[in-house]
C-alpha cells in the first residue's frame, strides 16, 4: 500500500497536500463541502495585526491558464481570527493548522506571530515576507536577503513553534534569500508566492486591475515554481514546501522530486473547491504508476 505520509518540521502529515493561504479561507467554509481532515493540513488566510479591507476593486482578472489578483491581504485582524475563526475551525478540523502571517514592519510580524503561536491548534507559522516594508520604502521584505533574515530572526525569538518563511519569486536569486532565512533559524521555506503580472482592457485602454498590477498564479507558473523549488532545496538543509500552479497528483510528485517535503495548492481551489480532495484521492494510484512506495523516498530525487 502506498505510503503518503511525510514529516514537516517535526509534525507528521497523512499526506503532503496543503491548500495555500488565501485560497481556503479559515477552513470552515470548505468543511461544508467535504471532510477537510483528509488534508495534510492547510494554510489559513493571511492574517495581519490590524483588520484590513484590502485593495480597491476590481482586484481579480482571468488569464490564460491562470489569474491575477490584488486582494491586498483582506482579513479581520489577528484578534478576531483567534476569537472567532479558530473556534469555528476546531469544530471541523482535528489536525494542526498552518497560520499564515503578514506584516508591514518587523514589529507587526512579531506581534501577530506571537499571538498565533499561543494558539493550541496552530502547528506552524508561515511568514509571508512578500509584504511591502513600510519602513523600507515599500520594497518587499522578501526581495533582500538582509531584510528577510531580519524578519526571520525577530520572529524566531518571539515564538516556539516552527517558522516557515514564504518567499516571493520576484527576485533574481531566491536561493540566497532562502539561505539567509535558514541562517537566522528558519525551520522551513515555502515558495513560490505569485509572480507580478498585469492585464489591460483593450476597450478602455486601462489596466483590468484597479491596483494596475497583481499577483499572477495558476497552472502557467508551474515550471517556474518547480525550478525555484529545486534551486532552494539544493541550497538549504531545512524542509521546503513547494507551490505555484499545482493542480494534479502528478504535479505533487514533480514538486517533491524537485525537493519539496510538502506541496501547497492555491489557484486550483478557486477553480474547483474539490481540487485538493481529488489530488489526495489520486495520489496512491499515481504513486503505483511510477513505482513509488513511499513519498519520503522521492523528496529531492532530481537533485540526487
């Protein structure tokens, strides 16, 4: 029988399939459709210290084999997530959940992460460093090894649970940034976040997105994600979570061969809310097809 179990930062998962932050809400919504306990875990909606309404609309546009979004981290703020969303989640999800943390200063990251670290249902903290640094001219923390390392160091000092740093692909050397995070104690790396994109309405001659640009995701970015996951996995000695255009069991296997210990599924959930369920159900047959007895044995296979 195919062994789909993997271990992510010391916590065993029944399988490596994880719905990505921003595509699965806080879990309760999807629990109305199927038993979400079949998931390895999931990364809940990006949460910040203060409530955020997000960016102006329109903020989503379809593309060939993907989509552009500029939602802007809309969320109710960490206090309401803890007081309202997590109690609802506990009723439908018995596993540890991954808390996705956003911030616009190191202080915000630290405060939000510390609050979520104290929640018993949280197993990992996924720190999204693609947010603009308000004290650094608006550039993303994730575009600089130094800034990424500073966030990692500060958050690690404030929490006890595993810290996974989520990286932006909008850089020239993502492996160096991953290595900088590892040097300051990161327990894992997740990548890739969305690629910066833009669409134009030919009739109005204006950008389709109110914010002009947004994050491009979906099947079209899969080859880029596989390449970056492989580069990072070769460089660091901590677990890597691969994501970016994953939409099938075969994609999961490919990501794992590139070096991923677990795999997040994002845009596919917005196209088909049963996407992760189908991938999990298909995994054993695909493993048998490629003569894979255990998923642990293929992690980083392409890198030797």
